[in-house]
C-alpha cells in the first residue's frame, strides 16, 4: 500500500498552477486535476473543443510533433501532450468533436 500523502506533498504541481496563473492568466480556464497517485503531475483538460489546445500547447512549449491524437468512441477526438513546467510534469488534454460528428450534427440541424 502507498504511503499516506499530505496536501504538502502536492506542492510541486500546486506551485506550477500558481505560476501558470500569473504568467498565462489570460488563457482559457482548463479543468485542473491534482492526484495523490501522481504527486509531481498537474493535469489540465479542455472540454470546449480543440481550439484552446493550441494556445496552451504553445504556452507550455510542447513540441507539435509530440502531440498525440486519438479518437474515442462516440465521435470525439482527444489531443494530448506533456511538458515540464515549474518543476512539475504538465499533462495537457483537449476533447472535441470529430469532423464526422460535426458534419452529422450539421446535417441533422444541430439537434444532437
């Protein structure tokens, strides 16, 4: 069994989030996740389409060649990448509709 962590054990990703807020306070708000299973990592996820991913990718200096694209069931694309930042590992993920699902919504009048 894992050793019991304290809130102080998450100080590295919390400090990274604080630094991001100061340096990039104008960027779109992501969903933020701290986890005792990955105490050195900060997960940022974007759920309003894929457009905000590029802004965050550039800010975090994630190499475009290192971005992974995959498709989930149900017509969702997922973009992902990681980068070191302020001592933490940042995992950036964005979710958005595939072109087929956008086309299907448009043909159906957008009543999805």
